[in-house]
C-alpha cells in the first residue's frame, strides 16, 4: 500500500548550518509516528518541510505517492490536506473561538458559514469546549487555547495531522488535557506525525518512534525498541537524561 506520507533523502541547511541530513521516513495511513530528540535536533524543521513552510534543498516529499516538492504543486492545495499545530496557539485574539475555527473552512475551502459552524460546534462538543464557542482566546486557559487550535486544524477535515511540541508552552497541569485530545485522534484513526518531548506519551501512542540527533534519524523502531532497548549510545544517553529528570 502506498504510504500516506514519504520523505526520501531530505536535506535542509540554513546558510552553512545543516539541519536535516538524508532523512528517509514513511508514515502509513492511520499510523502515529513520534519524533523525539533534543531541542535543535531538526524535528520542527522536518514538520515545517512536510507542510511546505520550509523549502528543502534536496530530496522528495510525497503525499499519497505524489511528489509535492517539485515546484509544480500549489502549496496551498497541499496544506488544505494537512493540519499543523505549533507550540504557540496562533489564535486570532480579536475573533471568538467559533470564528477562529470557521475562518479556514469558509475562506480556504469555500464552505458555507452554516456548514462550517455546524462542523465547528460538533468538534467543540467532542473535545469538551462547546461552552467556549463565543469566548475570546484571552478568556481561555493555555490548555483550552491549544485544544481550540487543534479543533481549528481538524475543522478542515485534514488527512494528516502534524504536531510540533504542542505541550511545550503549557503549564504541567494543562498538558494532560491536550495529550488526551491527541489520544482521541489516534483512536479515531487519524494519521499523525508528532514531534514531542513527552516521552511517556510517545511510548503510549506511537506506532513508531524516531530519535533525531543533529539532523539525522539516528534510530527508529517500535516504542518498545526505542524505550526499552535502544541500540545507539546517543539514544541511551538521551533517554537516561529523561529518566533522571523524572519525565519517563
């Protein structure tokens, strides 16, 4: 079966600094793949490259078997098939929650206001936020804002979701509610590529885990392979630091 997403020999540099080297990665339909590694290892750049926010220097990115990085593909059409959520919530402060969520479907997909609002309310209800529909973002907790950001991405009915350290800006007590949303997406069959510092979460939800170090995929395998029996010394060192910090 053709992978939902495939990266072949991806290379990216900013000036003289190489941030991704020979990245090969496949994500099958309904799979959850987690990217782990230290800050600066290339996880965020990789996700932005997939979403065509960062142009690659070499290699190919394929979506459903079609190359999307050859310059002939409209990036906006590709992005309409993906959702991406960042550390920062990026909600429009002057818009209500409902308007934040419906803006994309209405403007980018041509969905009627009635249909967009119906879909948004269904999602808000699903994720325990329906009573916040008419609130402005600054009236919400960080965890609620991040959940709204996820709902906003889901409102366009993406085929693939990308998550870039979505809990990093949250207070520890708010992390669980956001991770629970992502767990729910896994249960619904959403295909996801997730960069995360939450090792316990990656262990629990991932079908595969990739450890990035200095822009290279140093090791990959099942969560059991990576967390219980890592083969590379650098992976073992990284995970030991996580254990010592009480985060695994």
